[in-house]
C-alpha cells in the first residue's frame, strides 16, 4: 500500500513510520506545520509543532530512507481547532483540543489530502489498535480498540474519527507493550528522537497558562463568583477561564460557613457568573450529548456499555439511548464527578470503541 506517515518530530510517529516501512509499504513522511509562528509551540516538553520538531521529523525520515514533506495546515488549524477552543470556553464549556485536532486536522485535512494524492492510508503514532473481524453477513469490519498499553491508550481522543476514516488509518504502535519499549526500538533503529521528552498540555498554549491565553484572546470580562444561594463570594476576570470541578485559582473573598473547600459547579456565560459549591454537587448520574459518531448501529432500546469522559478517566457502566438527531442520553450506574459540557464522552464495550459524543449537559 501507499502510506502517508504523519511525522510529528517525536519518537512515537518515527517508530510507527519505521514499522510501516518494515511491513513493506511504500511510505512517504509528512510533517504538519500547525503554527503560523513556527517557533512558538514548544517550551521544553510542552507543546509541539515547532521548527525543532520539523527538523527532528526530517532527520527521522532520512534515517528511514523515505521522502519527506512539510504541509502547512496552520490556517486550517487556527480556523478550526483554536477557534473552536476559544468559542467553547467563551460559551462556558470545556473542550478537548486534541479531540478536535484529530477530527479536523489529522483525520480530515490530512487524510482527505492523502486520499486525493492516491495514498491508501495514513499512519500515525497513536496508541490504539485496529482489529479486523468478519460480520455475520460476511462483510469485513474494522474495529477501534484500546491500546495494549493502558497507560498510553489514545482511543478516547480517536473515537471522533468514525468508521470511514478508521478504514484508511494505521496505528502500528497499538500493540506496543510500553513507551519504554518504543524508545528502546527507536534507539536500536538509530532514530535520534529516542530520548526526546513527550509533549504534553495544549500545543498552542506552550507555556501551560491556559487562563492567560484565554484572557489575551478574549479580553478581561469581570464578573461575580456566587455560591449556591446566589450570594456573591468573589470576583473573576472572565467566566470563560473556569471549568466545572476547578478548585484552584478561585480567589474567594468569603470562606464557606462550614469551612469546607469549594469547587466550580457551574459556569453561566449569559450572566458572566461562576457558581461554586461543595464537592458533592459535582457528582452527576445523567448526561446528554450531541454530534454523536458511531462505530456500530445503536439499538433502539438502548445500549449497555461503559462510558469514559476523560482521556485517562475510569470508565463507568451506563445505558445509552441514541436519537436520530445525533444526540444521546446516558444513564450512569455510578456517579461521575466534575463532568463539564464540551467534554468528549466515549462509549466502550470492553476494549472496543462503540461511539462518541460531546457532552451538552450533566444532571445531579
């Protein structure tokens, strides 16, 4: 097959490309330039997509003996991922930019361009497995599963891609036993990125100051912090900078009467108000979601599964009902704490991904 290998400049994508070469595929490497200011998206191990990363990707391609190109997707990234991030926070929701990057960039812009150029698949360094099974009607179905290494599993952020894009994707690291094993393999292959630190946090907020980034882009919008009774207990510089479950940085003027810590339990963008309360107010048992993406046909009477609402969160048993409008209703058998609108909820049957939706509401 003709395979386009997405080379981020890190160890995972380099080893994934190497494995694709070993498998006999005709591999071409491409680095996605996602920043309009190429030097701004890395600070130590924070962020990615910098000039440093592009150079590391080129050197990995040279070692592997494959062609290498840089594709400028910075405008698409800014117009989709960054714009969505700002709009979601401004609306009082908590987005996951990695989910949106996979949706709009890696498995939309990149995959669509690869298909237009005649490539059969895109190969990435994500930790997830693809299993091919034969359905009762004889058709061949590709399933998305958790990675062998649970600590590195990225199926949660990949669930948004859907079955059609999964059919044109490759994840060679899905069966890797650990990140240490991948680093060892990179070193044995002579890849200079073997000891490069993992990138983390939001790539376009390389200094880790998300509130500062939002304030710079959205401006100061002072408002009240109130308790469950509506009494003003503090002030803020913008409700958009808070998320459900947050405890730090509240700067409350009045402590709780019982002396217990307080958390953000609601963000009200219409009134620019942040509501705080006791920890027990964070536990929810019902969720609603929209923009559902399914890898299976959901039964009309509901689906028993497990639900995960954070990239490395604990899945909990639930029953999910889907509507033709693309919305879902989730009844949790166990309470989940601190679920915010805008988060991604992913449905699993064991290790298999069944579907995904974006949280629109959480009820106690």
